[in-house]
């Protein structure tokens, strides 16, 4: 949908008197390329600009509109800018904005089918569409014999905490008899089962790799269970392997802990690593009570393309899968799509039906009530914007969008390893439009042995059955003191380059730590990002790095030899 199509659709959606507001939205998107990406306001900037109390008498819209331009706009970081190359994208497109307009007009809490049947039924249909497009197993469809289906959550973090609650309750039910509903009329066996449940709760452990998103650890905090990470190696491209998982599970169970949940990842946050799903599916056979959730929040979009369909091999053995359409798939926040091959564990853990929520359709089991698939009761009509995006772009348009960004990412990676070979070192295989690299340490232009290499398997230390990561391996042929000196200086200069670039606001990047190595992440997956924007980013990186290294060299020349080691 181009600007003119959006204008016409907007006029049909909003009264003609409001067209000026839509033009402002259009102008915002049109002029993003020229705006500073990162807001440079100071914390607390807004309070002095606004009155201490709301107005007693309503104000004119024109005055409010002016305040958006003068007070709100300066405090925005422009995620839709083609020069936004930080975190992962949060795309918004004209079709999805139209979906939000209709959703706002049709507002309903939609906690059950009767609230607005179209809200529920459209969500079921579009998620079945998406399930097929992503080449997920047929068991994840709402029509499957296993009772699968999809539901829209607010975010991947919300999806993870939701399925972790379901996993916890399923584990406890399998290990113990259900608790009595009437606490005052419990039998001796029911009291015993309840006591066993509480004992088990204190030993429950949720797992993720050390590259898993922090949302799994936060979900464990909310669910009241322990969390521990599993180490990964550079030799495995920072992916969780079947052997690594087996070792962790055996260590835990041997010491009396109860692993019940695992997040595996398709596209980790730091490096876009892909865990070894087929190997992990085999481990699941040995540990059938461990719920396995696939976090594919960003990179799951690549499953649209046939060349990535093989990544879903093994998903039949897993318990849930999540992808965010509000990252790479052209739909504005929030639209996080959660799929399960069996809905029963989720509904069993989250369903409560007081009298005021009862109706004949729900009681007869004729309909889906999505309130039982999530933590909140109410929910928005989010399926509309997904429906609009899928229909207006079409399958081919969605595939082309993802494929274009992957190709742009490959070009950027080639520039880094080709033109920037004397300045930069790529730390992980570029994937899904993401490149992760560091600046080479001064005076160490020849670093054939990357600091994050694996010279033999990393040693794991175990404390109370939990795997810990304590020791960074020293590459072969490099003594320990030189190794840490190279690492320290590379980290310092990489951080300085990163901070200078973000301070200018011309482009926006994010950094990460991989093991003990400070790295810069560049991802160009916004709809408006093109080759010219990534080329500009590479040139800014190159120029800034050269300037920083030149300053380091100049400072070193003015110091005696004994003092030079303190410089990066």
C-alpha cells in the first residue's frame, strides 16, 4: 500500500474533516529519513512542558495537535526510520495502522466468543493461515486432531510466561494428583498430594541457553520457579545442542532438581543463533515432562521462505512456538502469535468461569474463548491488522519483504569482512539480516585466533546442580595475559566507537556481550531500509573507527613505553 492508497483508505475510514490528521501521519513517515533517529532529550524533559493538572474545560484539537509536534515528537526515538538498525525492528505499515483504526472503532474486551464473535473467529482463521505459511506442523492448526491452535499475545515475553505457567501446572499434575477444590473437605490422600506439589514447586527449574532472551528468566521469576542457563560454544555458533541440553538435565536431576521447562530459540537476541532443534527433539524423548517452547520472535518470519522450512524439523515434539508479527512481518505492535499442538494444558492452567462469564455457547463447548489462553481477561481485536497486512501484501509480498532484508544483510556482512577486514572482526555467522562484529584491538591487526574461539570444550562448573559459566577459554598459542590484554583493548575501542555513533543520532545501533566480548549489532530489517542506508551505516562505522584508532595512536605516542598499556 503506497501513500496515495493509504490516503484514500484513510478518507474512507475517518470523516473528511479529519484528513489533515492523516496527512500528518503520512508526512511523518515520508520525512523519517531526515530525522535524528535517537531522541536527545534529557530524562524528565516533559514534565516542565505540561501543566501540573489536566484542563477543567476541554481544549481545541488544534492545540493538542500542536503539542504533539512541539512536545511529544522531540521525545520520540524513530523506530520506523530506515536508519534505525538497533535491537530488532518494530515495523508499522499503513495496512496495520488501518487495522488499528478499525479495532479502536470496534472496541470490545473480547474475552469470550459472545463478546464479539468476529474477534474470536477472525483470530482463529488468520492464525491458521500464518501457521501454514510458516510451515509449522499440522498439529498447530486449530482444526488438528490434537486440539492445537494459535492465539495472539501482547509480546513474546507474555507468551513465554503464559506457557511457562501451563508447563508448571502440567508437570505438577503429571507428578501428583490434582488438588482438592474444597480446601475444607480434603481427604488424607489429597492433603498428601498437595504437600507433594508444594515440595516439588520449590525444586522446579526453568531452562534456557545463555543466549536465550531475558524474558525466560523473568517468566521464571513470575512463575515462582528457579531459572538456570545452559552454556553454549562458539564452535556450535552459540546454539544450544542436544548434548549440551542432556548434560544440563542430567546434572540437575542427579542433584534432585526438577527441570520442567525449556526455551529454545530460532534467532537469539545477540547473534541470531539457531538452536539444534532436531537434536533437542531427541532429548525430549528421554525427558518427556520438560515443556519445550520455541522462541522465534524475530527470525521466525524467515520460515515464510522455502529455504528455511527445514528449520521446523523436530517441531512436532515441541509444546509451543511463538513469532512476533510486530517485528519483521509488517504489523505494528502488538501482535505476538503463539501456537500450540495441544490447547488443553493452557486452558487447564488458566481457565476460571465465574457465573457472570457463563453463556450457552461456551458451556456447550461450541466456541473458543481466548480468555482461557492468556493471563489477562480482556483482549483487543488484533486479528484485524494481521488480516489487513496478509491480504494487502499477499504471500508473495511478505516473502519478498523478508528475502530483501536477508540479501541486504548479506551485503553488509560482505562489506565488513571485505572492505573492513583490517578494522573489524565478525564474531558469529551473519544471519537473518543481522551482523555482529567488534573492532580489532590496536596493534593486533593479525588476530587469526578469535577471542571467542573454543580451544576444547568450555569447562562447566556445577553448584547445586546448576550449570555456571565462569571461565573464558584462552585460544591456542596465546598466553593468558596477552589474551586478556587483547580482549580488554578490543572491548574498549569497540565500546567507544559504538557510543560515539549513537551520540550523533544519525544512525542507531545496539551493542551486546558475547561471552566476555563487547560487540556491535547492525540489523537492517525496517520496511524503509535500503542498500543506501546500510552503506551509509558502514561508512559511518568505518570513519568513526578510523578516527578512534587514530586518536588512540596519537595518545600513545605522547607517553613513555611503560605507560602505553593503559590505552585501549
